[in-house]
């Protein structure tokens, strides 16, 4: 029995006007995709193909020019509490402690102080930061700050996580540790996620499916189901003999797109 869709794009196109030049740029065109409850999907494609534009529309930060976006069956017309966004930069507020940063979204939603503190502490423990809850962001390493950002993202209990290359600024070793944390956290919480990455092994290690986009205007040109167990354990997945074949397949698709540009 198919799982309930959490996030849907229905024939979505996004155009940006350039008044100075009197032109229009079509960022994405005719994109339709559906992500089921509890599914993790990675989005890859050439730079400038509209990946981040799709996330902006999914979050309600930017409206579609045509087509429709739905979260939990409701049409997305503005930012809403069903969706949380995690970016390349952690964007922690420097004047707040780590636990206060994790509490921020709940505070905005009006969650009582005691309840939001308990939830923040539990998430920081899950993200392996229990000894740093009263530190300030400048006192943490880049990887620790991204763990705190993940805890803050989960604290508002979203239906859908939108993640725009959240580990791209980290060194290779730290990135793998964070991938492991994310894989286990998504499996434990059953969250749905749409994940942008340029790291093909990362896409295979974390995802149930991988969607490949064309050059701008971005379209979905290929959907690949990752037939490897242990999605909750990206470290183990990385060692599977099928990984190399998936990476080659993805590289070939991207090279075809770049050659066509």
C-alpha cells in the first residue's frame, strides 16, 4: 500500500523577471514529484538548475509561477509550521546559547518555556551535544554547530525537512560523521526529507531515491531508487559494492547534461 505523500510538486514552473534587461529567466519548468511519508529523497543536478528554487517554493518562501506545491495535502502559499529548512550555514544567533538557539522556533510558536527547554535538551543529547548546551556558537566547531542546527530544525517537529547542502562546508571526515547522525535521526524520527547535495556518494548513502535535474530550466530527467539496505546507517551503506555503480550512473547523467549545455 503506497505511503501518504508529505510533499508534492504538481507541474511547477518558476520564472524570474529581469526588469533591467526586460527578460524572463525560467528557473524550473514543469516539475512534478511526490515524496512519501518517512521517505528521504536527494536532489542533484548542475549548478544553477533550480534545486534551491524548488526548496524555496516547498517552504513557502517563494511562490510558484504556475503549478502547485502541497505539504500534508495543503497547498503551500506561505511559510508554515509543517516545513523546516536547514541551510549550508548554521545561522545560529551568536548572542544566544546553544540550547536557546534550539528553542528559538518553539519560542516563536508560543511553546511554554519548560516544555521547549525539555525538548531542546533531549534533541541536543540525541545530536551528541549534551555537554555544550550552555556554550555559545563561537565556542563550537563547525560540525558541532551543524549538529545544533539540525536539533533546532527538528525542535519544531516539522512534517518535512528541506535541506540545502547542509554539510557542504565541512571537511570530509566531519561530513561523514554528520551524515551518520542525520541518517540515524531521520530513521528514528520517521521524518520526510528533501535533500540537495552535489556529493554523489552522500546522495546514495542517505536516500531512498535520487532525482536528477537537467540544466536550466530545471526538469526531473531521471529517478533512481537506491536498492541498498541500512538507510539508517550511511557509514555501512558507503561500503556496499553497489555504491560505485550508482555513482557512475549519476556521473554519466550529469555529464550528458553538461555536454548538452
